[in-house]
């Protein structure tokens, strides 16, 4: 009896230790929560974190914000404007008639303001905003990292004897490359034509996967919500859309405008089916765009919400902040592991669906 | 709502950098990697089919070997049996010949013996007659040397004749 209790204790000891460490490490979080301002607006914090930004916010000490200022590039009424985002003083000031919007559709975007520096100019024309925002920097960083990683791997492959076992990075990435080839490209497109789509599929897979993972890293240069930004997923979906239609063959177009095996009255004089087919061609990439964006943003929001919970409860009572922080941290650890899985899964799904669309674009004739 | 509005700047920069990444990786990463993977797979498939073919050939060779060995064994057995029969025949022939020779030698010997015996007998006979003549002569001479006894003997013979 006694022995069995001891053995049970011994078997759970590592997990007890782990949990104790987590609890102890998460206690200071409550202290930070206490040092913050009393009126904590969780919604604002969460949305600001998932949105793009003109500066790269690093951390706050007391009331002071530390962030990396990024270049703002604007073309307004034919005139270019170039200045650092530090001119906005974390969005609190205007600069030469421009300010960061706070409301509605223009929230977090540069808008034209009146002379008082706050009121949006109702007569303002469209601002072409090509600023190097946080997400642009993150895209540049991940692009550079991708090129650095895979060009290096490519070099090691062109040098290596083909019989040699891959070592180091190639050893890690080769199974993923084979996965994309065998489980995505060949599966969805078929043996005949998968090769022309391989570069795109591999690039899009690793781009999404890397950015998803970087989004989980809470410190610079990670932590930007790149793949949870609709602009990024929009561009990726457009690449899929254009690739699909660039390579689409005769059978695909015939299917769209004159679907075989369908009664003529559905095509003429009112082209019901062609319209549906054409709508489908746009809906497919649209769904790709929304799925990736929504999944990644939702994941970030859940993590941010759980983190905010400490601060919300901490602003009510310091004891509640202390009490909730270990539970939250345990949940956050679990969620981060889940997000690693989701990072892979979303990259896989985007790539797989792109491959399916390519497969539909290049069917064998008569299919 | 602000979450769902694509921003022009990010779309532009994203399209530019993704396009560049795609082009660079296509040329400098995916091409060599996929090429090597393809080559390796072809080599593997070839090695595999080679291995299978060689295995098949080996099994063919093994069956061939067993049949050849069996044939050779049989041939060897036949040769040995033949050789043994030949040897036996030779031995038997030799024995026969030896026997014949022996018997012929024996018969010749017999004949010779007979001949020598006859010749010996002949000679003995010849010498015997000479000897007996000589003996008889000597006896007679001896007999005739004693005149008195001969006379007595003749007189006794004559007495007998006279009685008759």
C-alpha cells in the first residue's frame, strides 16, 4: 500500500515539478499586471496586436513605450512623403497633416487630418500608403530567412553526391519537401503535371509555415501577425488564382463556359451555369484567403485574450491576478503547442487547396 | 472590420517580396533540390530493380547449379560404375587369361614331362639291355669260370634226361 503510493508519487513527481516551476515563474506576471494602468482595455490591446502597425512595439516600462520606428511612405495628391513613424509619437500626434486613425475602417491607418491634428479631413483624397509597416518588415525578414535557408540547402544539394545521406538542415527539410511533393502535389495534381507547380507549392508552404511559426515567437523579429493579416493572405490567394488561370488548359475553360453533359437551357440564353462556375473561380481563392487569415488571427486572439485575462483580473484585484496567472500560463503553454500544430496544418491546407485548384485547371482532356 | 480591409502598402510589398522569394527559390533552391531528389529516387528504383533482377538471376543460377550438380553427380556415378564394370571385366579377363595360360603351361609341362619320361624310359631301356647283357656276360663269364661246378651241373642235367 505504502509502496504503491510512493511509486505513484514518483511517477507524478516530474509533472509536479514542472507545474511548480511554471507557477513560480508566472507569479511575476501578476506584479507586472499590478504595475500597469488600472483601466486596462483588453479589446484595444488584442486588436492592436493583431493589426498591422507603423512601428514595431517592443515593450513598455511604466508609461514609456519602447518601439522601433519604421519608415512611412505616402503618396498624396501626387506628392511623395517619407518620414519615420516616430513622428507620430506612438499615434498620439500628427505630422504634416497625417495621423494614425483610431476609429472604424481607418483604425491603425494613416489618414489626412485637419489642422487640429485629430479630426479626419472629410475632403481628403485617397492616400497611397506604401509604408514599411511592422508586417512588411516581418515579410521582408521571413523572405530573407527563407532565401537564406533554402538557397543554402539548394547549394548543399547541388554539391552533394546524390547517394549521400542528408545532414543538418537538409535532413530536417527533406521530409517536408517530400511531403509537399508526394502528399500534396502528386496527390492533388497527378504525376503528369505536378512538376510545373512544385516551385510555387513549396514556396507557399514554407512561406506560410515559417511566418506562422515566427508569429508565435513573442519577441522581435517574431510576433508579427503576418499570416493572420488579410493583405498577406489576399496576395497568397491571388498568386494561387493567377497561377491556376495561367496554366489552365482548354478543358478547364470549356468546363467554365460550356460545361459538357449539362442541358443547354442552363447555359443559354441565360448563362446560369457559366456565371456559377465563374463565381466559383473567384470564391475558391477567396476562401483560401479567409481561412488562413481567420485561423491565424483567431489563434493570436485566443493567446492574447488569455494573457489579457491576467491583466483584467489584476486590475480588479492584485490577488486575483496572482491567482489566475499560473492557470493562464499553463493554458498558454498548451495553446502554443497547439499553435505549432496549427501552423503546420494551415500551411498544409493552403498548399493542398492550391494544389487541388491547379489539379482542376490542368485536367486530362475528356474528363 | 478594420481586420478585414487589405492595406495597399502591405499588399504591394507582400506581392513584391513573395514574387522575389518565389523566383529566387525556384532557381536556386527547388530546382537543385528536386533534381537531386528525383535523381536519387531514379537511382534507388534502378538499384531496387537491379537487385530484384539479380536476385532472380541468382535463383535461376541456383536452380541451374543444382541441376548441373545433379547431372554431374549422375554422370560421375555412371562413369564410376562404368569404370568399375570395366575394371571387373579387365580383372576377370586377366584372371581368365592367367588361368588359361597356367593351364596351358601345365599341359605343356605335362607333355614335356611325358616326353622326358619316355625319353628317359627309352634311354633306361637301352642302357638296361646293355647293362643286362653286360651283367649277363659277366654272370655267364663268372658261371663259366668254375668248370667243375658247370660240369657237375651238366652231368646232373644229363642224369635227369637219362632217367626220362
